[in-house]
C-alpha cells in the first residue's frame, strides 16, 4: 500500500475512533445520570452493555485490519476523550 493509501486508512480509522469515543463517553454520562436519578438498575445495566459493546466492536474491527487501524482508532478515541473531558472542565466550576 502506498503512503497516501495508508494515510487514508489511518484517517478513516481515526474518525471511527473519534465517533466511538464520543459515543462511549455519552453513554457513560447517561449511565451515571440514570444511576444517580434512581432509575431502575436494568436501564443503567443496558447502557453499560451497549457502551462496552460499541467500544469493543470498534476496536475489534480496527484490530482485524492490522496495527495501523488499531493505533489510529486508539488515537481517535483518546482525542475524543481528551476533548470532551477538557470541555467539561471548562463548563464545571
């Protein structure tokens, strides 16, 4: 694969990692809110399973495509995590 082809693959997997990271953290936030609001525990458990399943599927798909895909997905996931946590630090006192 040429250098441009590898860059395209890495970019695609990084985008997938960003989306997986955003979804993971959104479901985590929803799960915490459900638990603190006193909702039924099965709702929170379903959110936890969904969060784990989405994250696992994203990384499994990336691992299936090799080290470049896995590293790019992890980089995108960590980028989304860093951005969302920094955003919360600014919003919360």
